[in-house]
């Protein structure tokens, strides 16, 4: 499967996510950039989760989909609204915080370094999904439609 290169201007792959983008500070989404989306892609979807969370399933921090295929990134501080103006028409799902939009890293104090996986999926169809989907519902909806993907992992630790 083709790979999409995803990066952020505020942290390098495998490095710490700045405090500004965590639940300990402003809790705003980091800026993201990507390249290598295949021409057949009709839209993109993004999921951010933490598999180091002390529970059976990864903790879901962000669910975003319906991103136009020609988008090359996301601005910092995406607002917590169901449907975005930029990128136009993108819709946000529900995180494990029980709300729409981004929820930054906030691992338990003393639990060690957590890894936050930002996964970008290129889809071969415009799925016209309603806002508010959970990660599970989004993954069910995109099954069989993923034509490329990319991943950026950042870390965070609360001491």
C-alpha cells in the first residue's frame, strides 16, 4: 500500500509533542502537513490515539474525516466544531473525552512516556459521513476504501 508522508512543524517524528498541544496547557491541535496522497484519493481521514493508555483499547484523541483529497495539511488549533470551514467540509468525530474535536495528550502522572499515533488515511470514495463518529464507526465505514496511509508518532509524559 502506498505511504503518505505526514509531519508537523512543531515536533519531529518520535519526539515530544509541545505542552501547548496537551491537556496541561492550551489543548490545541498541532499543525500537520502531508505529501504523497495518491491521485485516485477522493477524501482523507485522520485518527489520533494513544495505545499506551492504561486500558484494553487505545485512548482516542481525535477523529477527523471528509478532508478534501487535495488538502496538504491542517492548521494549528482546529476548532472543536462538527463541520469545518478549513479544510472545507471536513467533519469531526467524537473522542474518548466524549466530545467533538481534538483532545491533547494527558496521560496519568507518573505513567511514563505515551506515544500518540496520528494516522492519515486516503480513501477511494467520498463517503459523506455524518459528524460525530467514533474511531470504531469511522474504521468500519472506511474499510475497503483505504488506498494509502501515513503515520506520525509524537510522545508526551506527565511527571
